[in-house]
C-alpha cells in the first residue's frame, strides 16, 4: 500500500537492523485517516471471504482492526494479554512468547464472542516471528472457528513470521513488506 510505505519512509526510523520505530502513526500516536484508509484497503482485499469477525491483539492492532471491522460491517474482538484477574471458566487462553521483547504472556479470548460458524480475519500491526498470530490462531481454533486470513500493516520479511504462517496454510496479506533495515535505510519488497 503506497500510502503506508510513504508514511514509513517519511516518519519511520530503523533503530537497529531489526526494529522499525513507527511511534508517530501506529504505536503511540495514531492517525485516524491513515487507519481508515488501511481498514478500507483490508476490507476490499478480504471482501469475498465471508468474514464475520475481525480479531486483533492489544494494543497497537486495535486501531486498524476497528477500521477494518467498520468497513466490513462486522464486530471486532480484542485478544487480551493480561491473565484474567477473576476466576472465569468462559475463557480460552494460550501462552505466547515474544522474541522481540523477550517476554511471554497469556493470550486470552472470551468463549462468548466466537463460535464454529465464524470466519475470522486477524489484523495486527507488525509481523516479526509470527508468534502473536500463531497464538491468535490457536485461540480461534479452540472455538472451532475458521481463520479466513491474516492482514498485517508492516511485515518484516527478513524475519520468519510469514513463512511460519504460510506453512500452516494461511494467507498473509501485508500492506508494507520490509526487506531490510539499516542505518538511515528502509527497503521494501516491491508490491506485486
Ligand atoms: P511476532 O508476534 O511476530 O512473533 O512478534 P514479536 O512477538 O517478536 O513482537 C512483539 C511485539 O513487538 C509486538 O508488539 C510487535 O508489534 C512488536 N514489534 C515487533 N517488531 C517490531 C518493530 O520492528 N517495530 C515496532 N515498533 N514494534 C515491533 P506488542 O508487544 O504486541 O505491543 P503493542 O504495540 O501491540 O502493544
């Protein structure tokens, strides 16, 4: 998506060869108009997949996921990272390990909002190692729902996330695919 690539080139900063900082429009400050365009773009791409729910992982996935859900006319579900503070039998939970942050967390989804009739679109801001998306897929499968696709804003194509998800048979649709990061350089894989 040209608009997102231009934004990344204008405001993104590679803080090392692995991490791209996009705090001014994705992770800290959020640009509503850009998110609206992103949501409409994802909705256009996935329009024939009979999506019934959009699922994201808190927190930075929420803005683009909400805009996608709005454009598709379906609800959005936020997967939580905090373990439940009250005893609750109505939850699916799975442990996700983040290699980027060196931490693990318990990804949690209520049993009340997804069932076997749902076709779920997963939306997230970054795809690095694919662990968060794989955890989301596990939860969706616990509910016997179908994963209809995965939409990513920024894919770091030099990390193994896409391959891991494609090997499981999922379509990964990324708006910006980063081939490499260097001091003062951000290189994209050209759009097909
Ligand atoms: P993975 O799911 O693909 O395996 O990614 P990983 O666990 O390694 O990433 C963990 C967190 O780090 C995620 O945010 C992800 O969005 C973020 N992240 C990964 N690579 C980058 C990067 O190059 N730049 C930025 N800005 N973030 C990156 P999170 O912990 O879920 O935080 P949140 O922002 O959604 O709250």
